């Protein structure tokens, strides 16, 4: 069958007054498409009838549309809470920055604001950092996380996706302070530049590895290395990151192999949350930090494992813990889960790669997790421009389907039936 629109993606949306009518309409539309009718005629509306029962999907081929129309997500019993998830290291990757700036006006605004700050400091261009994606230094890595995540999160907020809560992992906590309105974007960019310079000046780089094992067991195993290794992060009960000196980590990996414990080396500029960071702690603690204020929604911290207040985050000791302490994303998830209570949740993760989703689903198995710009499944032979746009449209379609968004912006490619 032909493409709905060659090498492009579009949202198709259907709504009805009750679930039975929605199912009937979707089945009828699928049959019409299979019979060869023109999708432009079947989905010819530019506005939804706003029925409370909804089906929406992003596709670029008729076969995909038929499959989506014949697939029905479970009926929602409760209103969903929207949570923004802010990742740290490991979430970066090259992005088609010119294409995204051309299509996303708020995203472009935040890239331009970042460039003005970096330009005053004689740094690399923001677009170059985002386009390259692969960090050559802590400066690259930290600026990528802050700039890309903040710009995309602010674009989603401009579309009407206002988070009820924010949760952050390690470096992503600095981004989260901006996104939830606690800190100035420009002030945080300046702080991150100074922080990254200190970390890049450290003599030793070290290494980090993810280990799929019980956290308590890994804590016990690393104590045998006399402080040369640290548990950098506990993401869930069976997802742990170990960090430290390169030779010690290589020996530790051989021990994991002997025990047939799955692990993989992480590509990072410096071994964060390990003893290698010790010489950087006092200088980072002494840096001027953005002036903080109350945020627009609760922020759950992987530093404290609880909801973070402006007073806690502006204390110098928090900056020390943020750099050296074990990241307890598992505790932050638990605290967020307790606050959610019996509410269902919809998570959007703001990195190029979804690195928090697995841990999140283990803690909240009924939650829905989407990438802000990553597709639900791989599509072969598609350009980066297509893949990023498709990922964004998939998430927007799901937000509308779940009644979190009342409208999908008319500037976006969306057709209603």
C-alpha cells in the first residue's frame, strides 16, 4: 500500500461519546482504509469533536494506520497524573537540531538563549554540542543534558502539557530545577559551565558500568576495593551503576563475569559519584548557585530520595551530595509513587535515549512511559529528522488520547475523524 504521506508522519485522531461508539468507529475506519479509500477523505477534519473517549496515533503508512485502529489500549479508570522525568548522563545522542529548531519555536528559543550565554563565555556553539551528541568532555555532556532536556520540556509545556510532578536522575536534577520553575535557565547554564570546567580539570577519568544485580549484593562487592569503587546509582532493586578507578572497575567486571552477573561499560567522560570526584567537591561547593524559588510542581530528587525544596537545593552541601553521593533514583521513585497514591501516571522522559524507563516501570508497573522525542519502536531506513518528529508526534498523540491535552496544536500535522 502507498504511504499516507511519503517519508513523513502525521497524527490521526478519533473520538466518541462512549467506548462502544469509539471501537465501532475505529473498526469502520480500518475497513475503509483496507478497502482502498483515501485517508484524506476519511480523516478530513481539522478539529476534534472532543468526545471523552479517544484514539490517536502517529503513522506514515496505511498498514500502520489499520493496525493502530484495530488495537485498543486498556480503558482508563482514573485521571492520569503527568510526570516529567529528567535523565542524567547516558541520555545524550546526536540530534537533527536544525530540523527541530525549524519546527519547534519554543525549542528554538531555548537553543538561542543557551547560545547567547555560551557565546559570552567563549564556549562551543549550542547547536554544535547538540548535533554532535557524543560527549568529548564533561562540558559537552552536562551542557547537552541541560540544553536539550530543558528546551524540549519547555516546548511540551507550551503545547499545554503541564507536569503535575517532576522526577530527576543525577545531572538531570539541574535541568529539573529550571523546568519546574525553581531556577533561571541562564543562571543554571553559567553554573553548569563552571562546574564542568572543574570536573574536566581532574587528572583521572575513571570509568562506570551498569550492573543488573541486587543492589545490596553490589554494595557488598564494592567494599572489597578499598574505596576505589563506589555504587554511583541505584535505579531499582536490580539496576545499579558502579563507578571508580579504571583498573579496579576492570577487575570488578571480571569478578562479575565469573559470577555470570550481566553488566556493560558506560561511555562517560568522568567517573561520577566516585572518589575520583573528591578533589572537585570543595570548588563546586564554593560556586555561585542560581537563586532559587518555589517551583510550579513537586520535584522528586535522586539526591535526597524525597521531594526537594528550594532551601535544600540552594545549600552548598546539596551540591556536594549531588556530585559525590550515591544517586537513589529508586527512593525518588518510591516517594513519587507514594504521593501518586491510587492515581495512574503518564511519564515523559526528556533525553534522546530512554534510560529511566526500565527502572520506572519496575516501580510503577501500571504507569505509561514515553520518550519526549524517541519512537516506541525502531523504524528501519528512516532519517533522523523523521525519527525525532515521529517520536514527538507519538507522545503528543498519547497525551491527547489520555485527555491530558485538550487540543493538539493546529500547527502540527494532525487530522481528526
